[in-house]
C-alpha cells in the first residue's frame, strides 16, 4: 500500500532525477517516489510542468488546498491507466436512466444514515444524551424509499445530517466546540472547521482509491455530474463520513489533542492552524491504517482498503448486476 505525503509550509516542489524535492524555509526534503501515491499541498507551493509530467508518469495524485483557509481546491489527477470502456459505458447508462440512478443514490443515502445511527447508538450506550436525534434520524430514514427524485433525496440527506450534527454537542460536551449550524466556505466555528477539513481529506482519499479501479470518478449518482470535475468520490464518501471523519473528531477533541489554541479567526471565518492540521492528519493516517474484521471476506482489512472494496462492490453492481449494499459499521 502506498503512502501519503503532507506538505504544510510554502515552498517549491520539483523533480530531481528520479525523485521529488520539496524546498521550503524549513529546509530541503527529499521524497522518494517508489511508495508515494498522493501528496497533499497546504501551503503556497510552486509547481512546474516537468513535475506534473513526472507525477503523471509515477501515478501520483496531487491534492491542492487553499493556502489561507485550507479549502480543498482540486486534484491533479494523472492520466487514467485502469479505466475500461465497458465500465464507463455502464456508469453512463445508470446515470442516464432515472430509476437506476435514483436507486443507487438511495443506497448511498441509506448507507450514510445507517452509519450515522450506528455512531449515535455507540455514544448512547456510553451515556450520551442523543436519543432524540437518533429517533428523528430513524424517522427521516424511513422516507428514503419513497423519495422519488434525486434533488429531493439530496434535501432529505441534508435534513438527516443536520439532525446528526446537532447531536455532536451532547457527544463532545465542550463549550469551545458547539455545533450551532453547518457552515462552509468559510466555517464559522471551530467544530465546523474540523468537519470541513476532515471531509476534504476523505473526499481526496476516496478519489485516490477510485484511481486504482476501473471506475470513472466524474460519474456520480447522488451528486450530479454536470458542474463538478469529480462526483463519484462525493457519493462514496457519504457512507464513510460518520465512521472515519466524525469518530476521529470525537477522538481528537475528547483527548484534548486539538484545542481552541489550534485555530485562528479571520473576518471571514475560522481556520485550523498548522499545529492542528498536523495532529489531525497524523490521526487520520492512523485511522485509515486501522484494521477491522470484514465479515464478508473473513479477514482483517484496513479502513483504506475498505474504501477500495466499496468501489469494487459498486463496479460489480454496474457491470455484473450484483446488488450493491453499502458498508454499515457493526459497532
């Protein structure tokens, strides 16, 4: 399994012979490319055409974040080497068929809702007062099968997630990290900043795993493919947000690994300092590498591998007609 590299400070990333070099005020860092599969760029980093050609040749993805607020800006996605025409045709067929697209979109929302419920049940069993939110999400989940259009399904998913996020206050129990309401670009409080940052890392991770399959990341089903470069990774990420991003947020806050001191406020909103980002991505990599017992295949798999397996399941649904059932955590 390849590694991820995170570059936080400004500088220049360039090719040197058969490796990569990052030059910054902190010094020169050599990045052997043999095991690198993706690089995250957070600071002001200068790139060259020869670097991009080299990354394409070595199949390395570059995830670029806004240097001021660390928004996810986009990914340099090397030329696909595994895309298969018949898979792309099937993806398009499902997208253009309203009923088949709706069916897949419902499955993504169902998977997301059930994992949210699992998270809330976990904390309810540990004395957290989330019962009202849990019951409301269960009520909203019951409306998924009867929702007849994708835009309405997106709205329903938004309502489910809003109820779920409102349970965070009862789980976190920290005055500095109150949810209030979901805000983005920029986040308006500390908890929203962590949610946005974690979700961006997850979108990038799913995109990286998609690159290793036959699937075309531009063709999603819950998220429309009309106005964005990638959408399939957004669909699949919905399933994993509760068990990867949100559980991680509860961990770093519960253990006081990230505190209010790791944030800065600007006129437009709140952003995470480098100190906080480093802690978060370190725990993120640790969580992606954590293994669980996979009931279907009967062996231990990492969460990163679990994302790849989810994409394989989707591909089998599209190509072989094997019913896609989203992953739902068992704890």
